[in-house]
C-alpha cells in the first residue's frame, strides 16, 4: 500500500461517517492525486483556481472539486463550469459574480460563507453579523444560481489546543444561529472546519467537513 492510500485509510477510519473528507491537493502533482483517487477519494480541495482548472482537465470527471482558497471575482469564470463547492465566500459582491457565472452554465453553485474566527489579521472572513446581514438580505433571494450551504472557518495557527477549540466552538455557535434563516438559496448544513493539525478537535466541536492536505499527501514545499 502506498503512503497516500495508507494515510487516507487511517484518517477515514478515525472520523465519523457523517464527516466529509476533502483531500487538499494544492501544489501536489496529478499522479499523487490519482493515487488518492484509486484509493476511492473523490473530493479534492485546491486553493488556486488556475491549478484547479489544470487538474480538473487531467483527472477523471467524477471528481468533486472544492475551491478552498481566497477567490478573486475576476477568476470565478474559469471554474464556474465544474466547481462543486466554494468554501471562501466572504462578500455579497463575490456571490453575485458566482451567481452570474453559474447562470451561464445553467448551474447552481454551492457556497460556504467564510467566517473569521482566528485572532490573526491574515485570515479572511466575515463577522457573524455580516453573515447574518448577507443571508437575510433581499438581494440574496435574487441570486437564483447560488446556494449557501454552510460556513467555513480556520482556527488560529497555534499550539494552544484550548484556543483552537474555543474558535471552533464559536463557529459552531454561529452556524446554529444562522441555520434558522433558511430560504430557497440558503440551506445551511455544512460546517467546514479542521485541517491536518486540528481536525480531531474540529470534529469534536461539530465539524461536518474537514480539509486535510499534508496528513494525506505529505508536507508541501510551498502553498
Ligand atoms: C492548505 C489548506 C488546508 C490543508 O492544510 P493541511 O495543514 O495541509 O491539512 C486546509 N484549508 C485551507 C483553507 C488550506 O489553504
């Protein structure tokens, strides 16, 4: 058994069935993604649109591609045809562009709202208040080609597990508060939180989707 296959099996056997594993393959070459694919993995996460498009073209068509990175509006058009979930939506303006591009392909694109839960300034995301304003806005109901299906967050990069736990608990709490605002294009069910270093904590705090890269594919040189 190759390392990638072994790593996948180890992670999958340690997480509950209702938790979706996104294999974060950024910076990794297609043959390594194919190893994961052959081991049964179908959900892959990338953080750069160009790289995701190139891999989409080379990989089997039943792969579900998740955009987990920060998205620039002018690049949405390149992935609108195939992306299955965009994790990092943090502005109504971006949602409008996703809607516009999805419409051209007669699709509905699922999106998560990225909520800022970390202390660091470097992490993108909206406040809970802004997220509530967005999902209750009359403008959202006009965007027929997007559906907000959950929230996403990243904890502070720290060794302090208690701090990480507090941040994940906050995201779960925000999710529970927002969940009551359901509409045709807002159906919250997903909490995307947890990476290689903290996915066990995240699951204990209510995560339903973890984004794991280095624990599957090994350390990255960059990215
Ligand atoms: C790179 C990345 C991950 C995966 O990180 P690992 O520590 O390698 O598991 C998860 N989420 C986002 C948003 C990332 O950019």
